[in-house]
C-alpha cells in the first residue's frame, strides 16, 4: 500500500514534459537542495556528456568550476506506461 502512495507522489512531483536533449548539448538543471529545515534551488549548468535510457534513464552533465571539471549524474523522471 505504501509503495502505491510513494509512486503517486513521485509521479506528481516529477516533470514529464522535458525537451529532447542529447550528448553535446548545454543544459541547465535545477535541483532542490534541503539543508536542515531550509530548502533552496541549485542550478547546475554544463555539457551533457552521457545519456542512458532504460526503464529509468539518466544523464551526466560536466562543467568547469574554478579550473576543475565537475561531473554530476541526474535521473530522468519515470515514464508512465500510459
């Protein structure tokens, strides 16, 4: 029962109308960060270097920060079966 509730909450909270993107594209990803009781949005902008599709796809974004390369992995929203 609790898994059904969690799935419905995730479905409502995740964006499903993402524009198409591919490796080599520059993207800006907005991520909610929770620090204690405070919540803020952090923007991570960089080059998509990898994209994997599967049941739940993911992609990797790389940016340069103070002369150092930083890579971050992001999950795509679950695609509903219709």
